[in-house]
């Protein structure tokens, strides 16, 4: 054992990347056709790592692709602050200038455009024409494209719709679009994030092929976590990871580091370090969920917690199955994003969390909700259920506030790491 084979602290470099063979193949197919791909998925699913992998010259060479034909520009749209259309076009040209150091005429043209007070779509269109004349094309890798779909003080909803329409026009309807391929990543599907299309309007997002990044298959996770750790701990770690790439990297890194130091992994120490290292993924999954989805996650956590309680201490939840049956769209979305899973038990649909750490996070969110915040969610509750049902659920939440010790003893994460199936 020498260098830690796991990577944490940002997008995974190509040499640490694994899996996603279907998504990589799709990406290169779209690139070869000068087409456009929109990848979406929960935080930590590897969207940024996938873009970094696709941009690697070694990967192009390994796949028999000629990277000399591509001018690759990678942008984290969240870094354009505040996001504006002109700022976006300017950032592309600035990075394109860096990518064309061996082409002095092209450098001169870009430099002149960047000296203008405002950069527009037409400026990039002219550059695409020049790029095509050199038998090359521009590959845009746009991470955190969500930023382009959120208005701000300098970027109104009208300006946003204009930008998105112009971007689509550049990619699809202009002659120069044949010299452009784009891959964007977002937390949700583009049509769920962007502005509402007016009746009769043309969707600004329908030129993309959509691909969802799901959790990794169990076989890939098992193969990657091939390090000598106690069987009970390994079973618990695999249950917590449940195909989540960032959780796998963090768990593997912590365990490998402990083994490298000549120590045997301790369940309690690992649990504390792992929870601290991965907190942001669960926080972001929660933060990027809609208010309706957050309530549904609370309901799933409350149902599972109720099942672990003694009959004498259980709280009432009412007919939550009816609530779930009426909110299938939100539940399917949460399932696709790898947050929850559903199984059938004697014909009844059972919802649970993919990662018990996410379940623990949701229960802590229930802890941290105070009376004022609970009442402030009244409208959301009533969007999901009847007033009577909402009152029953809020009573259950208050019960959890009053019995934290009991709850913690039932769902404490160390139980999972010790192999406790409950």
C-alpha cells in the first residue's frame, strides 16, 4: 500500500475516474456529431468529474479521437458572478484565447472583441466561422449551468429567456452551429429549471440529449472498494455509499488512510470523520430539493422511524400512502436522482433512502425545524395533503423534537456501519 487510490476535494482527475462508460460513450458520440448533451444529477454524482474526464487529451487518444480538431473550453457557470449573457460570451472568448495560442490571427481577432464594452452572441458566431475555416470546432463544457437559469439583479427573466433562445439559435439554426458541440451539467433537467415557455413558443432546451447520472452499480462500487477492512464495517459502508461516487471516494480515502498508517479502522471514529467529510453533499441535496420534495423526504423518514418504535411509543401519521400515491412525480424524480428507492412488499410500495446517511440528515433537519418554521410551511403541507393530515404530520414532527434521545438511538449512523440492518 502506498499512494491513496481515492480522491477527495474536488472533481476527480482522469487517472482516478472510473465507471460511467455508457455516459462517456454518449458524450463522445454527441461530440462527433457536433450535437449537444445535458447531464443532470444530484450533488456528488460526478458531473464535474465527468466533464474533466471528457476534456483529457489522454482520454481522446485512448478512444482514437483527434483532439487537435477540438478547441475545448471548460467553464464553471457559477463562477461568472453575477451571471449575465455578456459575461458568459466574454468568458468563452477569454478562454478561447488561451486555447488558440498557436494561431496568431485568431488571437488578434479575439483580443479585439474582448476590448469591446459588451460581448454578444454574434461575436462568438463570427469566431465559430473562423474556427470552421481552420477545419476545427469548439467544444463547450459548461458545469453548473444552473447559474444561467437563475435571474439576478443584473439578469432579469426576460434577459435570461433571450440568452437561452440565442444560445439555441447559435447551436442549431446558424450555419456556424456545425462547428459547435456543447455539454452542460445541472442539478435538474433543464426544462425544470429554466423559464416557462409561453404557449406557442419554441422550447429553448429541445436541442439537447438528456442524460441522468444515476448511482453507480453495486459491482463497480465493490470493485473499487477493494481494500482489506472488517466484513461488518464493509457491509455498513457499502450500505451508506449505495452507489454515490463522492461518498465512495470519501469512504475509501478515509479507510485507506487509516490502513496506510498501520491502524485498524474503528467504527465510531470512521463514522464521525465520514459524516464531517460528506456533510456538504447531503446539505446540497436537501437545499436543491423543492419544498414539496423536502416534506416528502420528511414523511419517508418519519414512516421509517415509526416502524422502529415500540407500539407504546409510536406517533400517528395518518394515511401517508395516499399522500405518496398523489405525488408520484416528485417521488420518481427523487428516485431517479438517487435520493430514495422504492420496493414492493406484498403489493405495497415502500419508500426508503438510498443512503442511511441521507436519512440521518433529513431527521436532523426535522430536529432543526422550529415551531415558526413548521407553521411557515403550512402552505406546502396543504399542497400535499388535507388540513387534517397536515395537522397529524406536524404532531409527529413535534414528537420527534421531544424524544431526540430515542430517535438517535434508533437511527445513529454507527449502527449501519456495524452492519445493523435496521
